[in-house]
């Protein structure tokens, strides 16, 4: 696995100025911290950089990734995904809210015959009430529809799926299988999955 030119610049900056905050690194590169977030995620995940709250990033020196690091980053997302929490478009908003709390998730995937048609989050449901929708309003009225949905194919790498979550600032994305009838929902990939994988990476070394 090779680092990008920008990632190598980040490594060199950290080596020279450590400990250094993400904001300071971004300033030196004339970029926003949000732009660099995927790079920080990758570099800490493979243990090239370490990070401490209120301190910043520091260099760990692990340019030579272990076999376990590489395997974890290159494995397909279906190997680490969670079960999808789905509902139909005609489900009333009230029932959708109940499902969110019973399943302890922040996002529901909306399907039609198992195929992805939309996504609805806690924020969407809150906005629906503030906007005057009733409890019986179908969730399909307020959901985010394709092609605006961020999703990932089940064969995609963990690294690709993680970057999608980081780049778009979302908690979960649907994992799909491309079928003749559309995108069949087979799982969900979340920040919790990322955290578990991160812990496994650390404990394996």
C-alpha cells in the first residue's frame, strides 16, 4: 500500500513539528481540516500517526504496514458490516421512530421488496415534526432518495467504505449488492464498525 503525495506531506509535517494539531497541519498545507480528515483517519488507522485529544498528532514511525494492517484495510466491507435495519416507504413516521429506538440506530434504510429506495435519519424525522408532518405520514415522504444516497457495494474495501463515511460526515451507509432489480440491501457499515476494526488493529500489534 502506497501513501499519496498529500499523506506523505502530512507525515513529514508531523515528524518536524510534533505534536501538532489537525488545524495546524491544514494551515501549513493551505487546506481545510475537513479535506484532510480521510488522510488523518487512514494514517492513524495504520499506525503511522498517533493522536491525542487536545495535544495533536505525533509520529509513530510505522511506515512498514504489518500483514494484519494490510489485510484489515483491503478486506471487503461485507466481512465487517452489520445487519441492515430496514423499513418500507409506506411505514408511518411514528413507527419509524419506534424502530430507531428499539434497534438503537441513527439511520433506517428504506426498501421496496428489499431494494434500496431511500434513507431516513433521526434528523430527518425531527425535521418532519418541526415541518408539520403528522405521525401517520409515510416515511417515504421525508426520506432522502436515490441518487443522493451514499452507499457502498458489498465487494468494496473497508478503506473505501470508511472514506465514504468520513468524507460525507455520516453515521452509517447501506451496503448493497447490485442486482437486476436494483440495489439489494445486504448490510450497513457504521462508525461503530470502524471503531471495532480500529481496536482490532491496535490489539493485533
